[in-house]
């Protein structure tokens, strides 16, 4: 037997601000607990700006872009900012830095060039 669809206002991701505006509800779902994708989301929800290196160190994943893609498919409005960083041999590279704007608490410019590690033997 089919279940009746509940009102969009009662579904996850639909806020009171959307009621009466004619806006379609958006749905956000969380990844399965204990996965690397869930760890990435937790870091973003904590207001962190994540680069590939941050994800490697803090979530143990080398697939940050794949996790961001999956989270976007699940309705999370993650932004990518391109920043320039100096590599090991002094060459400049452009990398993505991912943020969840609503978790930034009004702070903009969370993605900044990291300080160079003087002890990496480059």
C-alpha cells in the first residue's frame, strides 16, 4: 500500500521561510554515519574550509571532490573557492577550497593560502 506524501513543509530541508513563497522544497540528506563522506560533512558543518590536504589529515580521505559531489547531490550547497598555493618546489598551483556558507556564521574569505611548511624538506 502506498503511503500518502506528507506536506513539503514537514520534510527535511524545507524551512518556514519557504512556506507561502511558492518555492519548491529542497531536500538535504546526510550520508551514512561512520563514512568518510559523513566526516567531510561534519567538518563543513563545523564551519571548516576544507582543502584536499585537510581532508586527508582530518577525515582520512583522498577523494574530497568525490565526497563534495555526493553531498551536493544530497542537497548540501557546498561552495568551491579556487586559491593559489605554493608547492614543494616553489611552483604556484591552484587548488579548490570547499566551504558550507551557512556554517561559516557570516565569515567570508575562509579559504586563504596556508602558511608554507618550512620543515618539509622541499
